[in-house]
C-alpha cells in the first residue's frame, strides 16, 4: 500500500518543506542500552509530502522478544530474519540528508543510535522531529496525543497498531495534517539537533546499591555506626576503595560521593588533605575518622530504621543516632529570590504551610470561574503587567497560554500587543481579542469548537498542590511526566533538569542528577526527554522509585547571560505518560533576575504522591543549585 497517490500537496508550505524519513521501531523493551529492535520501518517523503520510498523488515535480536502480547513478534516469527547489522547500511541510506520523524521521536532515535553503535555504523541523522511534541504545540481537541487518537482526529486510517510499517504509514498522514495545522498557526517546527544529548556515550552506569535505611544523623565521639549513616571517603586507603565501599554498603551504611551538612562521617587517613571533601567536612563540622577506626566500627553497626517506616529489630542506644538525628532538615540550597508580591501574590510557602493552605484533591477538580475551560493568551505590556494579567486569568478559572495554539480561545492585548508578530494569525483565526479591562469582569461567548474539546486540565496557581490520581485504585501510574515549555528564544537556551532526593533533600549519588549530559539516572526511573527547542519533559517511574527517594525536583536553568525575566512565562503540564492528556497545568512567570528556577516537585506523602507547582527562582546558576542538592561538581 502506498500513500503517494493520496498525499496532499504540501509544496506551498515553504517554511515546513523538508525531506523526511519517518521511522517506527518495535522493541523488546523500553531501555535502548539494554533492549533490542525487533522490527523497523522507514517511509521517506519529499518536501511536497509525496512518498518517495519505503522499507520494512523483521529483525533477529538474538534475545528474548519481550512483551509479545504488545507487538505480537514471537521468537519463532523472528527466527531467520536479518540482524540489524545486516540492514544498517540500507536504513542509513534512507535516513541520510533527511529529517528523522517519529511519534515520541527520542525513543525511536535512541534505539536506532544504540543499534547503529552496536553495528559499528554511524547514524546519519542531524535533525529529528517528534510529531508528539509538534501536536503538543498545535493542541488539537483530542482526549490524548497517542498516534491512534491523532490518526482518528486527522482522518488517517489505521489498520494494524504496533505494526511498524502500518504505524509509519499512519505517521505520514499525521505528519502531513500536523504540518498544515502548524502552518495555519504560524508555529515554528520543534526540530531537535542530533546526535541528541542522550547517545551511547552517556549510557547510564549500573545503579548504586540503594540504602534501605534512613539517615540517623552524625557519628558521635565514642558512639557506634548506625545503619543509614551517610559516609564519605577521601584520599588513599589501605583497603581497596571498592572493597571498602562494598563492605560498608553491605552493613547498611549509605556510601556517598560527596560531603554535605547531612554527612554522618568522613573517612580519611590524612585529615589535613586539601581535598574538596575534607574542606567541606571542616566547614560543616562533619566528624572525621581514619580508616582503622572505621573498620573497627564496621564490626558492630547498630540497626537503623528502614525507609518504609519499620523499626529495627533491636533498639539502638540513645546516642547511636547522634544529637542531630531529630533535628529538622531543610533543603541545602541558598535562599530563593522571591518575586515581587504585587506581581505574583503570596510567596511560595514551605511544605507544611502550603499543605495547610491548599487542600489537595484526589482527582483534579473541574476549573471554576467565568474563564473556566478558556485558554487566554496575553500579548504586550511590561513584564509586571503581563504577569498580573496571567495571574488574573488563573484566578478567574482559566489557563494562561504562552504560545498560540489551536486551544487558545481568547487574546488579551496590553500596551504594544497589537504589534506582536502573531496578530496576523490571530486575526485570520477570528479569535476574540480584549483589552486589559476585560479581565475585571470578563464576558465570554461560546464558540462552536469549544464543545469539541476534552475537559480542561486542572489549573494550579504558583505553590498549588494536587494529589496524583490513582488509576483504578491500583496505585499511581507507572510513568508520570512533567513537561515544561516556553516561547521561542533567540538569546539563550533553557535546560530542564531533575534531582532525585532523599529525606535530607540530597541526591543519594551524583547520577541522580538528570540533565542534558546524563539524561537518565542509573535505575532508569527518571528520564529527560528533549522534545524541541521550546519544550522538554521529565518522565518519572513512580512504581520503581526506591523507598529512599522522597522527592523528584524538576528545575530549569538559563544557558547564557539572560535571566528568566527576559524569557517570560514558563508553562508546565503534567499527566500519566507522555501521550496522555495533561491532568494539571500551571504558568510560572514571576521571575525577574533569576537564572535557575524550581518548576515542580513530585513528592511522597504517606502512601500517595503529590505534585506541587513551585515557581521558585534563584539568581545563581545551575552548578550552585546542583551543589546545594549534594551533587559533586568539579571546581
């Protein structure tokens, strides 16, 4: 079956004309560094949207095919198929000098990158386009953004889901329709430069053994070691470092790569060493012991308290945990710069105060107010005026948009707003425009397309909290995503990062800092997905986070000299999976001179998980933020 005869002519979309290579892979699992491609299909399109080539094949992965109930590819079906190495050159020829396109493109690209690396063949892709990210910007009136849902919306027939070739043909129809929609809205394409920030060079290390015990505090003079104590080692040791760490971990100690004020003890044979760990231990008053003393104490490590709350079988002496064991802990980050209250309302509170002020909901509540279900784009005005207008939109029950999309229902024009480059598109789309006075007591008229839209996501104010819903009463969704987006930038780049934190608001080890250079932590529980120059997603597997992980913090940082006040508003949306409809959203735009900003927190509260929209900024850069959370950043 060829789509060439039915393909609409896209030759008039000059800004969207590229040679395309549409790809779909079926895989034995979800982890590119470990799992293999079972089948691959490539369909090539010319700049006019016409099909120019097609190739598909099953592959013999040399391993168990994994979830056969999903893809239907049994070991028997794959036996006798070529290996990836045997078809790599042909696939590479179809990808060369084209933009790779896939639905959730980072997934397909990462699998191809690892397969090409195993084959010893360069992957000839310099740019990719994700149709999921593109439709997130278009914002069609669909219940979700899965490929099948978009195909039904755009009128593209789908015959066999999870068949690589059929999925690629469907993808071709979705791409053509999405490009038409993007052109109508004047949206720039979210092209991602490749190789991406995730490639085989950044394959995560095997996960560190997670300590099952809570930190009881510092080692006291003459006192014993207690399970859960955070121990760091610096300098030369008589015992091989790997053996020392292994013995201590087996005894229930939490072996750290950095020193912070939460460190229980530093082990060193040279207390006068000028290492960064020794200097930090001296500054923080962390106890220092030598290797022989540490080995003696290892012979009698007292029971600790597990992260799941169970008590030790034998009680430790009162001095085992040290005097600081019951002391309250606070994040080891510099005090935030709070935006002006007149522009943003009350400053973000600490968690106890916030929980008292804002009662979380089990399911996101339907927005209420005169702007309920509306998405309002604010153009023009000074930074404080625009912030105040968007804050007012949220107070009235609406969602504050930062980009033009098919979901925008109203436009508010502040001073200078008529000169915005998007006004020509807004006029052609017949969107209602209003002045600032409209926000005092807005009167809205129903639009015919409004009834076709799914229920709007719950809008959180800055500092707002919501319980993550429990699907079918079986616990949280396996994957929960937080997507951050912003207006197209020309003066700087924005990096989204994530920290997996323990009860001390510290990373357990450096690899729990997820960023562009290491976009996945060793356990694969937290991943960074690069969806384009104006959008990045953090995916968290709540079901497999270890009990020691109490919180995942999602932050953004400016790569360059500008501040977030120059960038403008950031929009966050969150839902169960990258293709699912967002259940909650928030617009965070109170920043002025800040260069890093905490966007959201996903944290444990008892047996459930909560999400908080933070919007808390800092004037310092990403390195200082990472150090505050215990990441060892080289000077």
